[in-house]
C-alpha cells in the first residue's frame, strides 16, 4: 500500500478511480482502518476518484503521540493537498464523522458534500464516558483479548453477530494485535469532545446521514437529530446493521450513497 507523509505521521492510503473524476475521501472509525470501506471503494471507483486512508495511530502510524480531532482535520487537509484534491465529498464513520463535521466548518471551500455514517453531533453521555473509560483501564491491565466480545457487541449489530460471525471474528482478530497506545490515543481524541450541534447550521453542503437501526454505541435517534440539524441533511436508517453499518450491510449503504452522489452530479456545488 502507498504511504503519505503527513507532518510526523505516515498514513497508509488506497486510491482508486479516474484522477479527473469527482473526489470522495473516506475516514474510518475507532478500532477500524481504511479497509472498512472496501465495499464502497469498489462500488464507486468506476465513476469517482475514491481515497480511503488510515488515520494517524493506525497502520504504519509514524507518530505515536496523542492527537485531537482537529489534528485529524489538518491531516485530512494535508492528504487532499498531497493528492491534488481541491474539493471532495468527505465521508466519515463514527470518529471519522466527528472529524468530517469539524473539517466542514474549518474548510468549507474544500467540501462538496458529506456522508456521515453512524456518527453524532452530541458528546457521549456520562454513562457512555464511564463505560469507555472503564474498558480502556481494563485493557491496560489485561490487554485487548478479554474485551473483543464486548467491543463486538458495541460495534456490530445483533443481526450481524448472529448471521455473519466470520466477519465479526475477522475484526476481533485485528483488535487483539492492535497497539494499545494507538487505541488509547484515538479514543482520547474524541472521548470528551464538545457538543457540535450549535455549529451544524454553518454546514451548507448536502449531507447524507446513514445510521444502523441496531446501533447500540450511538443510537439511531442521534443520527436522525444530526440530519435534522444540518441545513441540507437527509437521513437514511440502515436495517439489520449496528455501528459499522457500511461493513455490515454494504449493499444497502451503497444504494443510499449512489443515489446521493447521482443527485450531486445533477446539482453540482458552485465553486
């Protein structure tokens, strides 16, 4: 896989599709990597220039230092600069969505549209904070292996865990060998994030919000509220999917994104 040097980090990335096509850049979630978008890269590379990359702390990483969501925003800008992408549809899942929202406010001129997957504008509840902090503390004492089952319950819906155990197991095997320091840094980057709801009105581009109906990490009501807060937001609930809906139900997610991208081509964003 090719690597981009972004500041002090080396970011693994995948790029597919025509160089002169409209750009789509994809940002993964916590405990995932760019390969979580394999089905989307495959589906849209025929008509779009699709880029998916590992954020700092994942893959080759380069830097193991703590980072913030705004650091990830700047990484996205530098990735686009390095690849010569002036403007893109930015898609983000969970933590990637937190980053995409902040990028939209900081760099509106670089954005054509948003695709937000299983993410939210609001911060975690106190109960959610306590749960995640407890799991991190346990991981530092016992390692990741004892946590792969509860983490799978958080990231995958009940339908996926029941009907696609091989998919869940493949990700669990990755989690057991991930660097715990990197996991800690990525969780800390968003764990105590601010409420972004007041900023949503500044985001004027079209935005598609997709949310798994079985998401127990961020309830689908939060995705619906996010779409309602965006001036040009639309919401699609993905049945039989949890927090990683684009991995669990790629056909349904791709169908929704395809229709959204088709509408964008019919009504392009003004330069």
